[in-house]
C-alpha cells in the first residue's frame, strides 16, 4: 500500500499505535522526530479512505490527519470515526496551515481533540497527540 514505510503488523502489548493520514511526507517526518521514550508504532495512510481501512485493521489510539486530506474531507472522516461505537474513543488531531478560531470550533464540533497550526514544534506535536494526564482525571 502507498505510504506505509513505517507500517506495523499490530502494536505490541503496552505500545501506542498512531495513524498518520497524509499524502505529503511532512507529517510523517514530524512523527519521526518524536522522542523514542514512548513505545510508538506508526501506520501511514496516503489518503482518507486508506486511513479508514487502517483504523479497522490496526485500531490506533491516535490519528494525526492533515487538513487537506482527500477523497473524504476531514469533517466527514472525523464524523465517520466518532459516530462508530468501536472507534469513537480514538483521539483525532488535525494539522493545518490556515488555523483560526472558526476551524478550531468546527473541529471540536466533530470530535477532533486538538488542532495544530503548521509549522509546529516537536513538543507541540507530542502534547497534541499524547496530552499529559491531569491529576484526578477519570479515564
């Protein structure tokens, strides 16, 4: 399949699976810069339809998707994931060039947990993908 050079055959126990949905290698390179301390297993999808297939196959904990993903747009992709009972727990993170309050509000309305404005730092990426657990927060 296209764009799957970091693909795995399932996350080992204790690991976190991250799905990157983008046809541009920029997000893929950003993920490669994440610290190796966390057991991170990446799956790459070159478009949104391939991304949906990988969600079913790999059941990632987090999906990082580009705002310009096609053929399904980000909003339809997010709704399909969030409306399905088996996948609604998946954390969705959107990365885009033109990020404003309207985009953030729309993203929140469809269940996208975080929005990253490009360019972003490795620290911003890591905090968006894996936010620190709040003391006393319930799972």
